[in-house]
């Protein structure tokens, strides 16, 4: 079969950005845009549908993709129920048309997806080098045996023993925004998500880290060329999508020089180290508007027990440095991690009141693929006979749960706090956040 027409579909999301950050929350998804760009470069006619802010019906999208040769879905764990429902609807209309899933849901939960949905293929890891080869094999009716793509045929699921293929720099294209023209607004192209690195060196228990400590930066000339072209196409602000922008200080300074030359405002997520006053001042002078800092807890025992690899003093030094250079901070706080107690919750609230940052609190969730998931499953042997059963149940519940909603299912049994403790702490942090809301760029 010839793969000529392809649609890339991003599921709806329950995520709601902080007040004043709608541009970032509505920005076009980087991974799906890159996948669509690669498919376009491979000769396919590609259309993108971002359903996060879509006002139409799923039925209208089904009509739109009726004549397509391949449908690609992008998924996070919260999109599982949509993927299951939408893939079933696609198969009802055309049983022979292949459905490919990519993204975190595919990389981590491919066994559950293939066993319990109508998805045919799950791409594991990075897509840029894999997608062109996958399309060629699909056209020749050959199975993707030598690619990191799990699949099923005749009801049999075929395992994947290959590691994710890391794309070479020239295989990572500049995102082509035109593929979203059927479904996006002009505002979505003004704030762009862009990654300057791949992977993560850390192993926090609450994170899904398929890279297993591997990390690599993109070459600086490639970053400069991509951001320069995106600026010429209408980009007015950059959200750096790197899990940790300051993983490597040398890489940071290279990106700082690029952004200083481009003259665009930008935002990123950092860890408490390395975060010298000199580095933070350089970021500010190059247009950085705000940093999002992973604080998680103000209790050293909780931080250590969840492999955060920083302590409270590191966070205090980072906050002091950001304040001294006038760089606003949004602090991510995670409530209900293993080791949490009423005392640790009280420490976190007191820490937020003492230091100058905007708290952005979430409840800990045992995402499939994380160490928290393994802990959750092992603590419920009477409820779930297999890890797959626990995974599907969590995916179903996560598909209808917001980040600031307490559900007993998410509470790891070894923590010594109740749902009321967690709700009260969330309310305290939300009140502090409201008191400190700031106009973009000014605390």
C-alpha cells in the first residue's frame, strides 16, 4: 500500500495552565509537530489536529480523516481513554487502515495499549529516525522487526527488544507549523515549545524516564538555525521543553548566547543546581522571563527517599540567587510522595510562605514507567493480579483526573497522611499562589 495521506491527532487534555500562562498551555505540541514534519519530509501529505482546545466533535474529525492511509495518535497517560475510544471508532470505519501511537503513553504502556485498544503499532522513544523507515516497511507490507516499534498482527502482540534509535542532528527537522493549519489558531504559533536537549540524567521516583540516565544536547548551530527560522515564521516567545534546562552549565551558556542574539522572551524549567548567580543573571539578560523550579518538598527525608538528588539548602540557595537577580520563580511542589508526613507537609507550606516564589502544587501520581508505579503495584497485590492490570486501571483513572485532585487510588500506602491532610495543604499552597500572582516578567 502507498502511504500518501496521514493525519496526526493530539488528544484532549485536562491540564490547565496557571493564570497568565495560557500561551504556554496552548502552544503547539513539539513532539507531534516533529513527527508530522518528518512524515511530510518523507513525502506524505500530513494534516494535524490538536484536540486540546478543539471545539468540534470527534465525529467531525473521523469524517476529516476518512480518506487517510495512516492515522497517527499522540498520547500521554491521561490520553489513554481517548486513544482507546477513538481508535475503536477509526476501526469501525476502516478496519484495514493502520493506526500508529507515539508519545509517552506508547513508549511506556505499549503492552496495555496493544492488548486493550485497536491501535496496531506503538513507536517507542524518539520518532525522527524511525518514522521514515516505518512508512517504507508499511508500504512494502513488511513487519517493523528491526525498529523500536511494537505491533500486533492476527491478534498476536510482537515484543520489542531494541533500544530506542537516537536520531542524528540532521534527522531532527525544524518544526513545520503548516500541518496544524486546519485546527490551530494564530496564538498557538506565537509561543513555541522547543527542546535543546534529549534525555535526563536523573532518576526521581515520580518521573517516567525511558532514557535511563542518558542525556545529550543538540548542537548549538542547529538550535540557532531552528529558532531563527521559527522567529521568522511568527514565533514571539519560547518555552524550552527540556526536562531540566540547566543539566549542563556549558550547554546553558551556549543557549543563552543564542537567545541574547535573537532577542526573544523565553521560559524554562530548572533544578536547584547548578544555579549560580552568574548563570541566572545571564539567563535574565538574554530574555528569560521566569524559571520553573522543581522544589517538590521542603523535607530532606522526602527528597532523599525519592531520589531528587538535591536538599532543601540547595533550593534555598537557588531561590536566593534568583531573587538577587530579579528573576521570578514558579516552584513545582509535589504532595503525597512516599515518606510524606503531616510534619513534612507543614514544612513545605512554611517554606512557601518564607520564600519568594509562586507555588504550583500537584499531587503525586504513580505514572506507569515510574518507580512510584512499581511501589503502587506491589502494595496492592490483592487488587491487581498483574502489573498490566494495575497499569490499565491507573490509566483509566488518570484519564479523568486533574493534577490538583485527590483520589485515594493515587496515595501510596506507605505515606502517613490522609486525603484531608493533602487537600488542606493544597488549599494552603493555592492561597499563597493567588496572593503572589504576577504579571508576566514581574513578581
